[in-house]
């Protein structure tokens, strides 16, 4: 496996808008090929997400996708962020995660979220006001199940078998973008990954209030999508419509409740580009950014917004051949 002093991750949500001209089967296949490619190059983590009834096919079922990714990789850590707890039976989810834990030999983690898209709650006939209760129930059930021992569940004694591959099972994290979500994570979960870095301070405050060690600064930075192209202007011309689709699709969902979010609806590529959340860089520009970073890490979203696989591969191959080698350790004395 290639080693380098720069670190990277991948994320996928498998949006596939009609203008992308890609079958869903081909998009899934490309994603699995990319995960195998990333594992070979020393990728730190791969993250997938969950949403339901999305017109662009956003991944609705992360468990089988994680299983497929685990089968194609050997080293990379795999995370679902977020798995929408209100729509899952916690006991059945615990069984699925234990099987995934064995398939991956302990490389799976799970981040639970409460969800926010009204159409999803209507689809599953779940009242939105039940989100905190259902998230808490899911966390406590998973953590009890991952002990491998019998536990009390809704008034009866149950046991999830087999016991996890990893002692204690997959890490159970919480996500969110509010103070209540952050403080809940400190009380009941193994960790917290905020949607916005500022929310981390509520988590940190609650951890300290509970008498536990200081978790330090936020593990996430500002949300940013980076793609590579030899000619950034041409790259923006080809990839920009997919970036625009992603931000506007999220923007429509999150405008329902005026959520604080890194995404917002915009009217043009010019406006989107000026905001700086999406960047098309040359390999040399990315190398310069990484060299200046305190921790040289980039999270790549190759199929962002429905980018066709062949265009996504052009960006990934530039990263492989013109970024990673710059940071590779020298073989000379």
C-alpha cells in the first residue's frame, strides 16, 4: 500500500440527477471501484450518507453499500454519516451493524442523525417531534447490543448475536447542528461530528461539565468540496452544474425549517463559485494548500451532485499522479 505524508478521505451520497446521463447501477459500480482505488492508496476513511425519496436517487440504504465497500477494501475505515435513526428499528440495526463489523473486521463506525426532511418523516409516518427520543433510543440500544450481553429492551430481555468482531462494537457517534444535539452527544454517544464547526463548543462544554477530559478543538472544518483539473476554468464548466445541483438540492430541504447549514440555494454558477464552498484547483494549487495546512488532509467527493464517473476519475487520477507523489517519502538517503 502506498504511503504518503498527506491524508485523504472520500465521501459518497450517490446523487444521480437525470442530466448526468448515468444509470444508478453504473454509479454504484463506479463508487465501489473508487473505494477500492482509495484503499490501495492509503485513504483514511470513506463516508456515505442516507436520505429517502429523493428525486435524484440519493442513497436510501447505507447498510448494503457499506457491506459492498467492506468486501472491496482491507484497511480504510468506513462510516455512515448520518444514518437517520428515526427510520430504523434499533434492534434490527444493531444486528446489521454487528454483521458489518465482522465483514469489515472492525472497520465500521456509525453516526446517527435525527433527520430534517419533512417528506421523509411523512414517508415513514414518523412524527418529527419524536426525533430526540428516537435518536436516544437508538444510541442506547446499539451500545447495549454491542456489549454482546443480554440487555433489557422495551420490557423484555434480548441479546444480539454474534458478539461484535471489535470489542464494544462499532463506535456510535452523533451528528447535528444544534446545541441540544451537541449536548446529547456528550451525554450518551461515543463522539460528536457537527454539521458546522461552531456547534462543537457546546459539545466540548458539556463534556467538561460532565467531568471528562477536554476533547479539544472541532474535528471538522468548514465544509468544502475540492476537485482537480488541469484547467480550472474548463473544470468549472464541466463540474459546476453538478455542484449547483448539490447545493440547491440541500438548500431546498434545509429551507423548510430555516436550518443553519453549510448549504444554501443559489441562482447561478457565478454566485456559487464566489462563495468558495466548491473549488476546482490544479494539482499544484492543492499541493500548495496542503503544504500550508497544519494537518494536510483533503476529503474528496468525486461523484458530487451527480458528476459522471469518467469526469470524477479524471480528478482522482490527477490526485493520484500529481498530488500524492509530491508528499511521498523519499527513497534516497
